[in-house]
C-alpha cells in the first residue's frame, strides 16, 4: 500500500528532510511552534522509502543539523556526549518499526492497530537507547539508574504523542497519495 514510485519516493524523502530540518533546529522559527519531528521522520522513512540508504541519509542529516545548531547557532552541546553514538541505533529502531509496517496491503482497523503497536514499540526502543547513551556518556551516571529513569521517564509520553501525531499525518498523506493505485512488488 505504501510503496511509492521513484518520483513520489523522492518527493517524500525531500518532504521528510525538510520537516526534520524545520523542526529540529528551533532557530529556524518552525521549531518554536512545532515539536521536533525527527522521530517521526525516521519512522515514516522506514515506511515510505524503499532503500535502506535513506536511513543513512537521515542519520547524516540529523548529525549535521545538530552540528549546525551547536556550531553556528550556539545551542548548548549538553546532549552531545560519548553516548551520542547510540543515536544511530536509536533512530534505526524507529526506521525498522516503519519498515515492519511497509508490507501492509490496505489501511483498515487491524492494520491501524498494528501500526500503532509498531510505532509505540519503535518510539520506546528509541527512547531507551538514546537515553541509555546519554546516561552512559554524561555526568548523570553519578545519579544512578533509578534516579535517572525517574527524571527522564516523564518525557516519554511527549515523545510518543508527538511521534504518533506526525506519523498519523504522514500515513494519511501516503494513503491519499497511493489511493487507487495497485501496489507494485516490494523492493
């Protein structure tokens, strides 16, 4: 259902890249009024984009945006520790969740439930891996695991809600874009 032709796939990739850039760096203006869409970008890229090279491209974009925010715009680099290396497997978990949704034949209640479960699992894996990286690479390790978990777990509902909202909008756009078209064989 969500397999796009080459032209549509490129348009989707550009739209996702622009969405991440516009919301990841708050100094562009959009980020001040719209939450970061990075997690949804990786989830939707796994769903809509055939080549696994898109995962690498979006990882490069995320790191480049972080470097620009820190180097050019003076954003604090507190989140960039030795544990930042775990951001790649964290985002890969989201991409894989999107990838697991890719074979869906049609959008019905069962498929929507499956998408919801996979998206929630992907966000949870992302949140755990990314925060484990931050914990291991920062001074917060001195707090101990229970205290750190208590402090960061309150942010999970926001990450989940934002990702699901962006993903729902993205899936709706994809469903409309592919409506009435027979899906080609999966690539």
